[in-house]
């Protein structure tokens, strides 16, 4: 009995949220020549909105902004499935992140890219001192730094 009630409440809230979003965005705001607007959705993976990628793309094309909040990309993959999550995450224009781990940290590190870093070494012997300079391609923001 309790589980059915919890499921009904959760499903009811999702449907209500979906109806509100459709009313606000599709009917009132999300049209050409309207004022730019923004929508903020936190804990998006738990909401499970079908067509979220299309909603984001449409809002962005009409000068709107969409901010999605989640604990980690893995939540999107778990709740939306691998393919749909990837489409949603690729549709979003910018990513803001705090401390994350695993796959999400690696993806953020890759997004920052790599740079050539100068390495200088010195060898000292009884007869001479030599210096060498080399360049090594390294992550601008290593995944290990995102975890800290």
C-alpha cells in the first residue's frame, strides 16, 4: 500500500511539473520575438522528462536559457539511459561542476583539453653542468584535481 502511494505521489508530481513546463514554455514564453527567459531545474534526472533534449534546443533557439542541476552525469545515464543521457548532455551549452569523480571528472578534464608544458632538467657532474628543456602534453585540469 505504501509503495503504491509513494509511486502515485512521484508520478503525480512529474506529470504536474510536465504540465507546468508545457504551459509556461510552449504556450507563453518559448516563441520567436518573445523576451529572453530562463528556466532552472534541479535534480533533473529524478524528474524524467521525455523530449528534454528537444525542449532545451527549442528554448535555446528562442533566446532562452536552461539550467539543469544534477549530482553527477551518472544519474542522467541511470535514469534516462545511455543514449538519451548523452543527447541531453551534448545539447547543454555549458557545464559547471564542483567536486565529481569517475567518468564525469574524466569528461570535464577532457573538455578543458591539454597544453604543452615546459620541463627543465639539470644534470651536474664533476666536470660539467648540463641543462635540457623538453615539452610534454599534459591535461590543463587533471581529473584528480576535480576530485579534491
